């Protein structure tokens, strides 16, 4: 079965007038799709960040051109480096007069059997995916606490729940992101901040197609009830729901964006 990709869903002003910060938003995947969606859903200003300087500037220009919003700012940051994280959040807070919504998109994966895994590879994936999300969440919570409001949306993965060969490091990191989301949400509720996460199954953007084998990709797509991978914008839609007031009674939740069985 192959359920066709539905028509692109146009904006409904879900986050009208809000300011948004998104990490890892200069790639071909969910981050940039979320940035585009945020503008289409009515945000008044947006900071997009990435570790890759060249692609970031191009992404800022592209976002401005495609959406017409001029309040689009780029800031290079590595989510693993505490100084970068604090500079990014302070910059966003000052430039946009407060950050209403943070989308923690940065995460990194490789494929390796556990018995062949070197510490270096394990640490790198845990560092970007889990520790990076923790650093962004920790400092953003401090800043949002002062204002007494804000929403954080983390990008997890169904692999935080499910087993897959060669993914022990990534799955452990994403399970960590889920636990972090739940615990941080409890603390943040005390000062009016909501924290949730989306758990996508698979989004086959061009970069991922380059790095994974055709066989594996075909297998993963076949596992989906829809027989296809998600479009990046379909995950971004779920992020917008979690970022908007439509999810005002949700915090500490992990929302699956998947059609996978079992
Ligand atoms: N693509 C999928 O199938 C899929 C499935 C489930 C979850 N996810 C998660 O979604 C998120 C986005 O992944 P994507 O595949 O859509 O790619 P993406 O294009 O959204 O993100 C890739 C970007 O991350 C940037 N980046 C890498 N390390 C960074 C760091 N240390 N600091 C800041 N930026 C960094 C890269 O430069 C690149 O531009 C990740 O957290 C990923 O784990 C992806």
C-alpha cells in the first residue's frame, strides 16, 4: 500500500504574533520545514540556528524570499557548546523581545552495530542529540522563567520507544530526550512554561537518502502503514500544534508522528 502524500496544508495562524527559535534549521529536513511552517502559521519573528554557517545564511535568505517575512535572523550555534547555547538564546531573547517558542530540532544519528561501536561514535550521538537538547532546554527554561511563559518543543524519535539494529546510541539518546521532556515539563509547569516532544518515524529528505542504503530505506518505508515516509512538513505540522495554544493542556507529552505498526 502506498497512501499518497496529501496536499500541503496551508497556514492557519496557529502561532500568530509569536516569536520562534529553531535549532538545526539549515538542513534539508524537519528543521527548515518547521521554520517555514512557523512563518506560515503567523509568527512575527524567527531566529534560525545551525552549526553550518554557509547553509545557514542561505536558509535565512530562502526563508525571507519564500515567505516574505523580513524578521528572519540567523545565528550560528553548536548545541553541544554551552557558550554557543547561551549566546544564541540571549541573542534571540533580545532581538525578538522574548522567545515564545523554542523548537529543539538538533539531533544526530549514524548506523553501527553495538559490538562495533567505538566510544567516540557513541559519545558524539549522545552529545548532540541528548546533551544538546538538555543544554538548550536548561538555559531556555531559565530565560522563560523570568517572563513566566513560553513553549518548548523537542524533536525525539519513535526509536526512543522501539528497537532497531545499529541504532543503540541514537535510540538511547532519543529515549533520553523523552525522559528529559517529561521531567523538565514538571519543573517548568511551576512557572508557566510547557514542554512537549514529537516522535517522528521516518522522513526521507535528500540528505538522509544519501547516507542510508536503498535496502534499509525501502524496508523502513514498507514498515509504515502508509507505505511511505513522512514529509518533513507533516512533522512540522505536529510541532506547530505543540507550539500553539491548541495544546495548552498538554505538557510532558511525547506525540508520535508515525504510521508504523507495532
Ligand atoms: N529524518 C528522520 O527520518 C528523522 C526521524 C525521527 C527523528 N528525527 C530527528 O529530527 C531532527 C532533524 O533531523 P533531520 O534529519 O530532519 O535533519 P534536519 O535537516 O532538520 O537537521 C540537520 C541539521 O542539523 C545541523 N546540526 C548538526 N549538528 C548540530 C549541532 N551540534 N548544533 C547545531 N546544529 C547541528 C546540521 O548542520 C543540519 O543542517 C533530529 O533531531 C533527528 O534526530 C529525524
